[in-house]
């Protein structure tokens, strides 16, 4: 499918402007300069109750101006108005469904069973692509067609879109990726080949937080992962984000996967660092708690600590 132009899409909400609401990516020609067609890119968006963000996600994919797109949405049976939003854009979707599933990994696997592209990725429904992201990935694919994945920069943004920081992949070799706490990158900014998925997928459905880390380790054992020198995507920071809300569980899965892939020494190092960080935080909180200036707030702090920490 060729991406639609801005005028073909439903009008954005009145309070929304800029990318991808009132701006669109440049329309690419049907073929690259050497006459070959652009590689087909298949994107899967797993979603559950993300009506607050999913329309931005969908528009950021559809407004890429890319001539060979396959877009699939797997909704887990949302109870908010996600389905109504999806239906507004269904004429430009290759496939979509809303039904209960076994979680994010299962939804992604379900989506890729419908995919037929040369390049794959999944884009969570609270993240979005930046302008010309697909063109930049396709050009990286042309330069390194034997690679297993192509990874670019990413933005972390607040829920209102304000920039928090920009991150870049650091080490993309096996030992580097195994040290995930030091060298992690954003899944939304990493695309991978169909061959890599066929050899290294599907995702392990018992993983709920670090399924991407597991996939990258499998991919880099069989292929190279190449850096893309462009910022590809943006990830929202918000209170309901799964990896922010369940940071401890995510760390546990990462350490479990380090051990599973034979990197016990990195797991031990990371456990020690995490424990040191925890004890240092406790020491700082204890000093504040014992301060006479803090005495009027102790009861409130005790309630907060028990409820949230």
C-alpha cells in the first residue's frame, strides 16, 4: 500500500498540530533511483487501552509518504475508545483485530503471522515514528541488505510531546548488547529483516517486559545490527507506561535473559549495581527522614512509601 496524503486522512482533533497531525512526510516515488521498488515494510502495532496515544501512533505510520507499506494493528480487546479510533483509519490498514489475547508478545506474534514485508518492526501504541523514518530505514537496508536489523536514534518525550532527551544506540555487538543496562536502545527505533524474524522469532510469550532484548540477542548472534544515523522514533514517558510502571519486573527479566543467554557475569555485575543503587537511595531517604525539618511530614511519607515503593 502507498501511504495516504494528509488530506485523505480524518481531520485531527482541534487541539493537535504539527507532526503527525497537520504535517506529513514527503511522498516518495514508486521506485528508488536505480529503478527497483522500495522494500515492503511491515509494521505491527500491539495495543490495549491506549486511546490517549494510539491515533498519534497510527498517523505517524500512515503519513510517512512511503510507497510500500503494510500496517497491522492487534488490539487486545480494549474497553476505552481505541476501537473507534482504529476504525477511522481501517481503510489504510492491511489487517486489524480487537479481541482478548495473551499479552503484548502474543499480540506481536499474531501480527507478524499476517506480515509479508522484507523489513519488520513493531510500534507500540504509545510511541510514534518521526518524519521520513521509513525512508531512512529503507536506505539503511539498501546499504546493508544482509544485516539482521537497523537501529536508529530515538526521543523520549513527555505525554504532551515535550522533549525529555534523545538517545542513540551505543554498542551493537553481542557483548555490548548483553550489557543491556549500559547499552540499551529503543525498540521503536529498531527494524529487522524478515529473514532475521524467521530465524530468531517469534517472541517468547512468557516475557512481558524484555522480549525485545531477548530478540536482539538472538538476532546479533546470527546477523549484524547496523546503526542508522537518523532519529527514527519517539517514546512517551507517562505513568501508565508498562516499563516505567513495572521497572523492577523489567530488570528481573533482563537479568534472567542474561543468564539464559550465557552472560551470568554481566548479570552478577548488574545485580550488584542495582543493589548498591537501592541501598544508596535508602541511605539518602533515611538522612532526610531523620532531619528535624522533615518531622511534620513523616506520617505522610510513611504512607507513600508503603503504598508506592
